[in-house]
C-alpha cells in the first residue's frame, strides 16, 4: 500500500520508540527503484525513512465517512 502526504498512519516497528503510535505522513521520498519511504511526524518527534510495510492506515477517517453515507440513505 502507498501513502500520501497528510495521511494518518500507525507505525509498526519494534525497534522504534514510536512503535504502535499514530502519526502523520509529512514527506514521501521515492527511490530510483520506484519504492517509497516516508517521514512520519508524531507528537514527540518524527521517524525518517519508514517503508510502507511498517505503516498501517488509521481507519477512523474512513469509518466516519461510511457512517455519514449510511445516515444519508435513511
């Protein structure tokens, strides 16, 4: 999965002090091989060079949109 700037994500990296924390993608850097790495900002700092495999999209935003869609149908 790829992410864009301003996406809310959760970091999964047992070697990071931010493991399990939610943050915001602040920069996307694409390598010459076409793979992207991300800079993710957290409340207490940032993690640089994070591969997509270590990130998970925060699902709260999508759930709110789905809830709005359901109420419109009623």
